[in-house]
C-alpha cells in the first residue's frame, strides 16, 4: 500500500459503493424503481482495478459496475437520478443507470448482452495502438460472459494484434442461477489465456490490494507494448441476480461462506493492523457517505421525471 | 472528366479516395489485404495504405465487428468488409445491439461512424446461405442507415457519403452488379444518403426498384415504351432514411405503382414503401399497389430455380401492363 491517504481513499470508495447499493436495494424493494442489479459484496474488485488507472484510460464496466463508476468519479446524485429515470440524470431516463457512460471520466459504454464487451474493448485497444497513445483499455464481464464466442474472438484478436487491453472476468460463480461448476468446462477461466499466448492470473477479487496489484501488472504490460492480460477475479454477490427474482437456490447456499470473506471488513483489518486508520476514521467516513447518499436520494426524488420527447433525441447523429 | 468503369472499380475508387482524404478511415475484414476481399473490391488498398489501415482479420465476424465499433467510438471510421454478405448475420449483435445504439447510449458524447459492406443477392453456386438479400432484417432498426446502389455512379458517391456519415451504415452491394459498367466522374463527389433518384422519367406507371432490379426495370420500361406505356423508374438508393417525397411525387404523377426487389416479398422493404404510399398518397392512387419480391423460400442454388424464385423482367412487365390497363 502506498500511503495512509490512498488506503483510506480506497476504503471510502468501497464503503460508498456498499452503502449506495444497500440504499438502492432498499429503494428497489420498496417499489421506488424496478429491477436493480447489485454488486454488493464485490466492491473490492471494481475499486482495486480502477483506483490506479490514469484519467484517460478507457474502462468498459460490466452490468455490476457501481464500484467502478464511483472509483472513476461519478457523482452519487447522478447515479441515483439515473435509477429513478429522472430527466436530470446523465442518462435522462433513456437508458438504464447501469449503462451510464462518461467519456470525460474514462467510463465508456457497456452492453446488456453478457459477454459482448470484450470485442469492443479490444477495438478500443486497437484504436489506442493506431493512435499511438499510451491509453490502456480495461473491460469487466462475468463468468457467464466468458462462455460466449465473443470472449474467444476478442482474446484471440488481442493475442494476434498484441493489444493494450486487460480482460477482467468477475467470477462471482453464478450467471444468474447457473453455477460455474455446471457452465464452464475445464474448471478454470484464467487458464484459457494460455491458448491465446497471453498471461492469465487467478486473483482474490475480494482483496482490494490483490486486485490493485494484478491490474497494475496488466497495465504495465499493456503500456510497454507487451499486449493483453486476462484476470479471473473470484468474488461473490450478496444479493440475488436482480431485485426481480429470488429463485436462485444454489447461489443462496454459498452466501454465508462468502459473507465471512467481506472485502470491506478484510480491508479494515489490514488498515488497522498496519496502523493506517482507526475505528474512528471508519465511523467518520461512513457518516459522511451516509449524508451524501441521503442528499443524492433527496435530489433524485425531487427531480422532474423524464421528458417523453427526449426519447427521440440522438438516435442518429 | 467522366469515364466508364465497373461497379466494383467505383467502390474501390471511393475507398482509395476516402482513405487518402481522411487518415481515420480504414478497412477491416477477412481477406481484405493482398487478396483484395472476397468480392475483389479492396484490391490494391494494402499496397497503398499498408497493413495498419487495411486490417486482415481471422474468421471472427462478431469479434471484429465489435472491435470495429470499439475503434469507431474512439474516432475512427472503419469500413468493414463482410465478404459474402450473408456473414453479416453472424455479427448482428454488434450491428443491432452495439453500433445501432451507440449514439443513443452516448447521447452525443461520441458516435459510431461505421460502414458495413455487405454483398447481397443471388450468386451462382451460392445457395440458401450465400445468396440472401437481408436489408429488411436491418431496416427495422432505428440507429442504422441502409443503402443499396444500382449503378457505378451511385456506388462511388454513396460510399463516400456513407464513410463521411456519423452513423452506422449498412451498404448493400448487389453481387450481380459488380461487373456492371457505367459513367463515373474522376475525383470527388458524393451522393447524399436519403435521396432517391428517378432513373427514367415516365407518366403512366411508376416502378420503384432497388439494387439489381433497377437495371431490369429500366429494360422493361424501354420495351413497354414501344407499346405506348410510359414507365417511370425510381430507385430509392437509401432504404433508411427513405426519401418518401420523391416516391410520393412519382405516384402523384402516375397514380400507379409497382414495387420490386430481390428480397423476399413478405415483410420486405416493399411492404414499407407500399404502406407509406397508401397512407400518405392514397389520393393519388388510380390502381392497387403491386409488390414483387422473391418467392417465400430460402434462395436455391440452381440458376433455373433462382430465376423461378426471383422476380424477372417479364414479371415486372406483366405487373406494369396490368396496372396500366386498370380502370
């Protein structure tokens, strides 16, 4: 870890993602908005991966991208207004909050087609190469998405063209209700990297420091012209696939085991052990986050609804 | 200066000129390099522009179309070669779900200026998966533009306009027309997207034809002229956006219209054109609208079967005569 401030800042980002999600889930269950896809429990992954990236690096989040977006500097009130489909949200009620791009913050689009993002990220990396810039492209997708043909095609293209891209597989062990054990032959995703001639790594996705280190290795490779990296990061979501369903029996069976590996509690322990923070620090940070979230919810609820006619804008340029 | 070149050469010339004009334009696709692409359009490009701008891909239609979109949002203008055009259907996800929605998702932050070159239509020895004309599959998708030229002049001008357009454009190249010769100016000009062209003026019956059906319709018009039937042939050239004004003007003049395309008739683009003319031009109609399209079957491989399935000049002539005689 670099400095006290860096450690506490990563802690703050993880806790912000956690509290934002808890609030969003509560609002969704209360019927304030429909269908919320949570990444509760997966906070270390997005924060650790994105914390050290440069401002102009190019991030393609997955559908569970709250931690990624918060780390890249999204405002909570913009995300919350997006969940309420309000006109003041960057999405203006036109697309789901989970898709919100912000090129200034280096967060590019995602797609609702699970596993379709790796080729787009490979293309972005090709653009960096053609433009001769130093920008790294990084994309996030689930274990489920890694079984799509696009995964293979993108990693093959990244291999033959030596593209500056990092493929981050968020292995939370379930594609909705389908467990990796029944969906994924060979039992490993990271080992597939060998067939494309690129390094693959199995990462503790619930350790923000392990994530940071693994992505840093990928970034160094990419920036020095050595090409792509595949990271399989193990984690677990603490909620059903989305607030629309609660029929995932196999997933529910693994929940207690993984809640014991809470990424935030683990990081608190590290910070305390290394005397980089105190419990008082955690409490102070948490209170500030709660206030910010309350403000975001009030802002979103008070904001005017989406303007129907905006549906027709920017269909074409 | 104007001289005669083929449809294929006109496309190649457009690519050469646009790549010289704008360093962000590049070509990508299977066999696009020294081989010159499966339909020979990209011959000579790699020699002039190098492998950095004529990018040969493995057989990965979904992967490289997705990658092309990834470069487009970063400011490039890829022209993606879809080989024998039916493979465009392998890449539907990144065309319909990714490219077509890019403007909408980014809401003005960036665009997806891509051209997908799709060779289409009957091909001897092709068969059901190498002879399709699938423009209708894409024409129902907001966010896409659809172009189908019928002359070398339009091919060059529309290709240049498509490359300069900030939206994803599906550019259909009727395979039967690649060797067609026609007058094409040397140097720069564009044919704007969304503007139809009256290929032959007439007063009795309008034939709205697309792609390979345009030269057939012009031949039929010449023949029927001898019998005193004056046929106007209109080529929409762009199917989305559709130039409804030119089509309605022609209907206003003739009051009778035959629509003909190579794609299957059911749910084909002709259905949209017929519906539009009926909705907006019903006052002008002196006879029922007639539609001609391929019979409802996958495209067979045999030439004799193909001629049976695809509308032929005699079918166009019969439809025009019937409408001309309609009281």
